[in-house]
């Protein structure tokens, strides 16, 4: 069966932003204006549980009014198919943004017009940089009190380091926001009202200043209108720089106005230049609007068509070897072996949905694929197109598509699925380590097995969750990215898998490190009749730089330790580093240099050398004056200026440090670093201290040594939980 639409008519985009910037509201308007749905549901109308937006369909999302898991929807606009993924804005669910960006071709970054660039925006922007995803910016909520487009653009340029290109500027703000001026097309769009079907008037740029609706009371709004000709010239000049031929013609013309009035200039040429800059990542086009007031979403859709890349336009996906080294690239083409990346797994009572991005080839129902990551074959029984929580069966998928395979048994997030005759590994995703843990037990003792199965399914679906069993207490321990992350995981097991569980108090994931360089020799001897055991190792343990990991170095000369026993020594060091000698936490960032040893022709074995190396590690770490490390979080609090003193005083009491403070819109903000151990229940303090007006975001930043005077106190607190 031939392709329905040529590849250039596809767009795979994600909508990303800080919490409450308006991603889900924007997605709702996109679905309405593209004819995918005929009624708009607003986020603040879902908390009674009676309705839901298309993409926030989970019970937990409706109750809290936030997005928890990314949801995919497909729609059409002007003959193009647009696959949209609405992602969460809360820092605890950054994993959802991570895996979505990995498979998307472009991203729309939504900003709150009042707050501007916020902490999670920065995190998401770094992820987009990491995966080389072209993006455009949409400054939303221009109808809010305090909306400041200039402040937002300044943040995009300075805090995000983006080469922002103004394609639109707002006409008015707050209750005078009437539309926007399109600097590319050279016209203004002025809406007749706020209704979802309200028409707009298209006004030439040079007539906006005299338009009766554009007589604004705010000085800043009047300045935008007065500067429109100059702003358009700047936009045209910077866009034409992306194309050498076009820029040469501009230089030959002498100035922008002369060039625009010449036969060499056309709107298509200008759009091609903006597109070239956007796809290459050299430019980030900026748009504005108010999704809630139904202004600007249609123009944003036009921008997605005009400037976002189609699948493969910005390159394919890297092929790697087992060590992660790049060996080549797979372009997005039908005429190639099937190559697929599984980027998300959802489990519910009806089975498993594995979301996949097809990079090459054609896959039909009944085909068999090889999971190269796990060395297992998977049969594709059913293929579905996903519309949030609804599915539609399809017979085949092709390069560039995003779909879901039903009931794959072995495949997990990040796995590579390929044609069995042409196995290759696709570049994997990188996931953050969890920083907080809780004990989990079933509410009903008869549900122990059901709980284990449910926890396994949740961890398989979310790679930022980790499951462990505490060796001392036998408790099941669930690790995640934050209190909200773990709380919602437990709640979703109840609603999706029918398993009720109780959650213990949160615990911090501490780490340990060597305090100083130690050279240690350990001899293992055992003789009890017959052949005995003998091994001696001399290892130098050196503390490494933060983030350097565990490094093993074989520096034995003269065959003092036979080659066949070296891997056993390395394995022993790696395994033993998972439990340190202070409190049993993982030991980070050190180098183990095996420099000498002894062996016996008869009594030595790989087991003997492993035992010796384990004991050597344990004794050496004790001798090194080991350090306890704790996760330190990057914190930002936004509140009214009146409460700032109390917030800063509290951060200092929590062993925190202030890195920045200032004004953002009508509110004040303070940024700093605080140990996670001091932050449990922080929301209760903040609500009390700010009369419920303060908000905060927190994300893991680095590990830091616990002051010696605090070690015993923290360990006592952890032990009592």
C-alpha cells in the first residue's frame, strides 16, 4: 500500500513548557481549530472530575489540573498531518519531556507572558539542545495582568541563549490585548472578540497605528506599534542572513526597504529563509497570543507548517555499537530495513501499549521485529494510532510515523526494534537517577503478589522509577524524582491496575565517597583440607572529580596477577561500590588501580581474587575517612515581595544558600540550593508563610558532602523512618 501523504506533509511536534504556562490549553485549541473536536474543555473546569481535556485524561491530572504523562494526538491542518505530544511541565515528570523530545522533529516552547523564562523551561530547553530539536517560541497569556513581551524575549535571549527572531509582536496587553502584528507577512491580526469562533481583521502593518482598536493606554504597548517598521526590517535582515544568495541581493539593494520593493523579494523567499534558520537551529522564531482567549493559535499552526521540519529534514537517528559509540546514521526513508525506537510504555488492565517512532522501513500487522537491545523477537500483532486515551487500529506504519504496538512482551523504554535480517542499535535515551525513595506495602496482605506485579509494570513504563528490596528489613523500596512523582505513581496503581498500596515516609538517596587516596593490600587465605584458596591484591583507591564515575585500571606488571583473574577483581570492585561502609549507600567517583598482587599455582582462582578484592575495597574505604554525600536541589520560589524575607530566612535555616533573587512580572523570585533532606513537606511551610500565594519548583542539581557534624543526626533521622 502506497504512502497516503508525502513525508514533507508530516510534522511531529511536542508542546513543552514550565507548569501552568498553558500547554494543555494550547493543545485543546489546536484540536478545536483543526476540526478534531467540536467542544473546548478548559483545564480549570476539570477538577470536579466530570470532564477532562483531551490530553489530560488521567484521574490524577483532572484532580490536580496538571499534566502528568505525555499524550499523543494526531490532527490535520491545511493538508499537513500534525502529530502533537502534550508534555508535563512539573519537574518530577521531566522524564516524559525527555523521551518525547528524543523522537520528535520539532518543539513549540510555550511561555507565560507574565513569568517569562521559568526554571522548568530552562531544563526542557537543555533537553531540546541535547537532542538537537529545532523549536519555536509561543508567548502565551498576553491577556494577563503584568504580561510583558519584552521581558519574555529578553529571557529567551539571555537565560536560554537563543537567537530569537521576532516573527510576531503583540498588539496591546492585559485587557487591551487585541491580536498581534506579523512581521514576516507585514500585516496585523485584530480580533473582533474573545469567542472561540471570533473572526479577525487583517490590517496592513502601516495602518495599525491609526486603527481605532490600537490606541493603547500603556506606554510599552504604544511603543511596540510605533516601532513596527523598524522591527520588521530587523526580522527580514536577520532571516535573509540564513541564505547567502538572498543576503547578497539584499546587500546589492543597499537597504531592506529597497530590497522588499524589488522583484527579487517575495513572502515565500522570506519564509524559506526563516525555515532554514529554524530547522538548522540557528534561529528560534517567536510568536505570541492568548490560547485561553482564542487568539493566535491558528497563526501558531501556520508557523508549525511553515517553519518546523518534516521527519528526516533535520537528519535521522544515530546508529551506535554496544558501548554507545556512533557508527552511522539512519535516514527517514521507507526504502530501508525497519528501524524503530520504543520511547514509552503504558500499562493498564487491558494490556501494554508500546509507543514507537518509526525511523525507516514499512511495518505491517503480523510482522516480526527483533528487539536488538534485549536479543528477543517480538511479533507485531496490532498497530494503533493513538488519540490521547483512545486508539484507532491501522494496518501499517511507515518512516516518520508515531504509533503504538499492542502487547509487546519484552520491549521497554529506549529499546531498538529492527528488521531481524538487519539488526542495529539506535541511539538510546539518557535518564536521570532517582533522588528520593519510599517503602511500599499492600494495604491488604493478600495483595503482595499483585503489588509486586503492579510495581514492576509502573517501573517498566517509567525509567525514572527504580525498584529495590531493602536487604535488612525486606521492605520493597520505590525510588523516584520527587514526592509528587511517587505519590502519583502509587495513586495510578490504584486507578489503572486496581492495587491499593501504602507509602512510607520519603527517604533521601544519599551517596558515599572516598575521603582520601588509600593504598591497601589484602591477602585471602583459606585451607581446610584438599585444595585451598589464595589471592593477594594491592589496590590504590583515589577520589575522583564529581561525575567522573567509577574507573578501574589494571596496572599490574610482570604477571603478578594472571590475566584471567583481572576481570574478577574489576567485577568485585564494581559490585562492592554499590554499598559503602558509612551507611550502605552507593560509592561514587573514584579510581581503583590494581598495582600488584600474588597468586598460587594450585590454590588461586577467580573466586579467590574476587573475595580478596571485595575485602580490600571494604577495608580501604573505611581507612580513607569516607564522606557521606547528599543530593542538593536547585530551588526557585516565586511569591509576592512582602513574603520574600520569610522565604529567604527559611532557606537559610534549611542549610540552603541563595544564588539569585529579583523581580519577575508582578512577583518576586528567589533561587538557591538546598539539601533534599531538609525539603520534605516544604509546600506546607510555603502555603502558610505566603498565605497560599507562593509557588516553588525544585530539581536535582548535584551531590555535596554532608558536614561531619550532621552525619549522625541525618542517619538517625533516616533510621527512624
